[in-house]
C-alpha cells in the first residue's frame, strides 16, 4: 500500500519551495525529562537526514547547569553525518559557548534574544540590552570566522509575564540582531499564542523595517493549535524558511504550559497538499518520530504521526 498523502491542491500566491529548519534535536530534546544518550541523538539526526532534512539544529553550547539535556554537545558534533548540503547549526549564548562550538567543529551558530525583559532575565540571566551586548561580540567573532549566524527573537507575540508584546518591541530587537551581522532572523512564538492576523502584521513590520523576506524564518510552538494556521499566514506573506520539530517534540504533555514546536510531519503534510516542495520524505520522517517516541517512552504529539497509526512492522 502506498503511503497516504493529501491531494495536491496548490493555491495561488505561495512560494514554490520551503526550507524546513528542523529543531527537534535541540528545541525538542532540551525540554524532555528523559535524557537520551549521545548515540541515540546522533542516530536521530542521521535518520532526519535520511528523511531529506538538510538543516538540522543539532544542540546547544549553553551552560550545562541550565540545560543538562544538551550537556553532551561536544560529544555529539563529531558523530554527525558529513555532506556539502548539510548544515547543523548550534545555539551559543556567549563567547564561552562560541569557543566550545568552534572547538567542536561547528560552522553555523545561532544566538537567541528575547523581545521581552522578563524572558531575557529568565532565559539568559540578563536584561534585554545586556543580552544583546553579550551577543554582539559573539556574532562579530563568528562572522569574522566565516561562520553562518542565525538570530532568534523569542516571545514575539506574547509573554507569560508581560502579556501582549508590541510589534515595535520585536522590530527593535530584530534590527539589533541584523545590524550585528546575523544572516537569518527567526521570529519565535515561544508559548504558541500567535494567530494569523498577528503573524501577518509582525512580518509586514519586520519587512518594512528593512529585513529582507528571504532572511526571515518563523518558529511556531503549537500550544493552542495555531502553528499550522500561522505558518500558512507566513507563507502567504512570502516567508520560505519554517522551523519545525520532528514528531512535535518538546514541552511536557502532562503540564499545562507550552507544548512542543509545530510538528515537522504536520508541516510537510500541509506543504504536500499545497504543492510546496520541501524535499522531505514524509514516510521516513514518520518512521523516525515513531522510533524516537519509543526512546522517550511516550507517543508523538504530531497529528500526522498519530493519524497514520502505529508502525505496522512493530505491531
Ligand atoms: P549565568 O549563570 O548568568 O552565566 O548564565 P555566567 O556567565 O555567570 O556563568 C555561570 C556558570 O556557567 C560558570 O560556571 C560559567 O563558566 C558557565 P561555574 O563557574 O559556575 O562553574 N557557563 C558556561 N558553561 C558552558 N557553556 C557556556 C557557558 N556560559 C557560562 N556557554 C547563560 C548565563 C547565558 C550561560 C545561561 O543563562 C544559559 O546558558 N542560558 C541558556 C538557556 C537556554 O538554553 N534556553 C533554551 C534555548 S532558547 C529557546 O528555546 C527559544 C527558541 O527556541 C526560540 C523560541 O521558541 O522562541 C530559540
Ligand atoms: Mg522554540
């Protein structure tokens, strides 16, 4: 039996192709209570590559006290597959993180600012301006070393401590990151509170501020089930880089707080229906997420993984 796929039904006005920026190994695993072995993490990345993903955020060189799940970053990088078209960005918060990443052989890094003071203090132990001052030399050193640098802005649509986040606040932080020399800017809905009209407005404001559409990525968490609708709004606005997490990894299914990212399977299903090429093999990706769910001891929260049922080979 052939693998189920949606009917291809392309509407006008969408990009021909989308680059999926896979974050399951980083954003997903950083939130899991189960800490996986470095071999399982490497096998996860290899399987994602096998499914056609080309940009896979692999891990973080942050303080191991803050994120113990990713404390094995040095051990992971040498185990990753090689290939000209493959990119494995890693998160770095400061010069110590960049030094560790460079020593381990990373050539793509990401810094991660917040749009709000509250999250900046909680995530980085720094005010927003202090965090930006911490990133400036990191970006400059990385660019000087011919590394590719992504800048994240978190809490772009709402913040659990501050509520609604003004568009101008996001534009200001995004502008600072781009001025530093970031090649790409990922707009993060960290707690999943965005809705499509808000996405439309914020992307419009970022483009109006001078950030080229080709350098904008969207990063939706699916807490309120809005991630796919928000992604479609971003595609309609011309965005062609979409962050997603295999199996919808991340968050805790037993806690009422933020859940995982947009599941890569759910994204690819929609892209297939829209006729937007992603280069991802949905069948292999679903197999990978089922395999990972076995390691994590819980079913994948992805709707597509759930809809396609259990792996027939595993009963
Ligand atoms: P701090 O405690 O203020 O740091 O944390 P510090 O500079 O005072 O150093 C404290 C200790 O950490 C020292 O060690 C340092 O050496 C060590 P000690 O003397 O106590 O033994 N240290 C490090 N060790 C290894 N690697 C490093 C490093 N830096 C310091 N790079 C710090 C400040 C930034 C380090 C900390 O706050 C941190 O690591 N934060 C990272 C938090 C994080 O990873 N959050 C998740 C990623 S963000 C995200 O998920 C959102 C995103 O997905 C987008 C979205 O959804 O919107 C990207
Ligand atoms: Mg995230």
